[in-house]
C-alpha cells in the first residue's frame, strides 16, 4: 500500500492505528501446551449457538459460560452446543466478564449492543471474538473503536468477518495483490437472497421483548440489511482494494417488507482512491431459497469470482481455474482465533472491522440521501 494511503487512513479514522495491529509476545501471558481456552458466550441466539458449537467442536476450547437474558435461548444453547451441560449460566454479561477463569468471549448479541459489550470485554481484559458488524450506527462504531484503542495488546481481538480466514479467499486475494489479475479496474458484490417478510408477522413474544427478539428487522437495532448482512461483501471489496471508499451514491427502498423497517432492495456505487469503483447490488425479495451471494473482480488480465464455497479465476482464452472450499469457512475463523490465542500471536483487527462497518453505513447514508455522500460527511455526522 502506498504511504499516502496509509496516512490517509490514519487521518480518517482519527489516528486509530497506534496499537491496533499488534502481534507480539513481549507482554503476553502464554498458555500451557495442554491447556484449553475457556470461552464465555455472550448472546446465545442463532449465531451465538452456531459459532459456539464450532468452538466446542475444537478440542483446544471449552465453553465455560453462557449468558443471555432469555431462558429459552440458554436452553437451546445447551441442546445445540456440545459440552455445555456444566457451563455456568449468567443473565448479566458484566458478571460473566468478572470471572477470572474465562479467557475469551464470543460476543453474539444484537448489533446495536456490540459497542457496549465489546467495551466491557476490553475492560475485563479478555480475548474477544465479536460478531460483525461493529455497530448499528456511526456513533456506535466510533465508540467501539475508542474501546479498541485501549485493548490490552496481549489480547487477541477479531470480528466475525470470517471470509478473511478462508484459505480460498486468501488465495483469491493473493491473485489480486500479486498483480496476476492485472490492474484492478472494477469490483462488484451481489447479496441477493430471500428474507424480507412478505406478510405481516404476529410475534409470539410479549411487546417488551420484541425489540430484542426481532432485532434483525429494525434499523435501530440491526443497522439495516446493508449493515448487518451486506457488510460481508463490502469487507471483501475493501480487503481486495486495500482501502476503504471515499464516497458513495445509492438508491433503494421497501417494496414488499411487511415486518420491520429495514430496506428490502438497494444498489450502491462506492468510489475508492484512484477512481476504482465497487458496486453492491442487494435484495431480500427473492422467493424460496434462491440465492446469489458473490463478489467479482475485473482486472486487465482476467476476472476473479469469489464466494463462500469457491473461487473462480477466468484467465482469458477459455482458461478457467476453479477451487472449491473444503468446509464451512467460519470453522477457519474459529481455528485461527484459537491458534493466535494459544500461540501468543495476538492481533487487533478493529480497524478493518470498523472500516467495513463504516463502509456499509456510508452506503446506507447514500441510499437515504439519494445523493453522493463522502467518507468525511459520514465521519462528521451522527
């Protein structure tokens, strides 16, 4: 990356790079060779149970504690996550974080709570695996980033942008960064799938619980679809472009969504330094199980397509290389997390996690404004 680009990123993120990308063992406390990482799960909803089960499936980790405000979620976690029959249960995340035998926490709570829970985990000096995105609004991302600056450099801190840990995504990124694709000319990201409620939903939960139970359908609690869902694809565009966009234009709306206030379709054009553009096209209006989630990178010497189950490299003249993923890529992220913790090689990925969330928020602001919005506009707002 050019020096001017690095300086620009430091300025735009408020000088946040200081201690965020540390990987050393000078101040780290090592694990014994035969020890396991004791993990506490904060938020035992669907994602918490899924990622928690991956941690439980690795013999180097054990689920020592579960935390949720709902009893039924705790019971589902016990049923779905192996080895949790003896895990301690907490209703208050702050109590879990005071436990000295908890080495690491998985934060899988509703998006709008991520800054609060991340901040507390940093103060408690835990290793942190926080689900994406960083927050539901700009103020929340800034709060989380401030906390990340204070993180103990001996603690490993990552976000749930699991594509970055997939061997296939890593290989694809290397094709671009090594120049084998030629000059990168254009990028495109599709996140097309079902999901928008077409008919009014009658919640089975009491009114005082619904904001949390159904957090994913409200902008205030989820950040909207572009933030909660599509941040994955935008994270890939930023990674391959080695930068974040400087401005965006977009349009979108709600056509059929009958539950919640999120968008159900939109398109955004992001402009990166040097004139490179990346386009996001997304909707939750498709029927049944139709799904088209992928990224494409157009270079002077070929086209590269990536997604969770493969990467495909069209090298021109009919030569196509396709490599299939070996497994669910979140497993790669969990294994990498445990590798780094146990080997005393901590990293703090707050910058990339927050940049990808900011990018999604920039797109959301451009959709709402129906005009060009710059990165500086976003950072001055909210």
